C-alpha cells in the first residue's frame, strides 16, 4: 500500500514506522525537518519537508498514487482541510484524520471524513479505569 502520513510527531512517526515495518511504501511529511528524528532507526520510507495543505507539495510527493492518507498534525483545521483535499481533489481511497476537539470531530465525521479523537477515546479509557477495581500486587 502507498501511504502518506502528514505530521511526524509522536503518533505520525509511530504509524509511519509500523507501516514501513510491514512493507508498505510510506512517505512522512512535516514542515519541520527536525521532526524526522522521531522516526525509528532503519526507517526506509521517504521523508518530505512541506505543508500537506499545499497542492504542489502533495503532488510532488505522490498524492496521486496514494492509497491512504493520514492527517496527524497538531491542528484540527489543518488536518480537516488536508483530509478533504486528499479525498475530494485527489481521490485517495482511505483518508484518516485526527481531530482533538470532540465537537469538531463529530462535525467532520458528518462531512464524511474518517476521524479519530484522542480526547474522546482518552476520556472514555480514564473513566473506564476509574470504574474498575485497581489491580493490587
């Protein structure tokens, strides 16, 4: 699978490393070259410096051949915009978008994006932990 990951933070670098280890063709994109230091040793994918909201940058790094696009920057609006471009303009089959704000996540999901909100998941996990009896050792 040919995958573009926008955002080389903790999550983006982890996902890029996992997909690369599985043998996928991975391009990881970030506006900050220093972010690539988070990639695992031996990462074989491509490192692309640029903004994933810019059509020229996306085209330069193969969006037309991408099977999947991950939008994983710190900005909900950037992630939404880049995801919509990948899906609507370039016809990428799978577009996955991280959205921190649970309200925005619902709105963007209603627009047809595949979204993930770590805020919503994290809140549910923490409440579930509270409800369980702690393991004693």
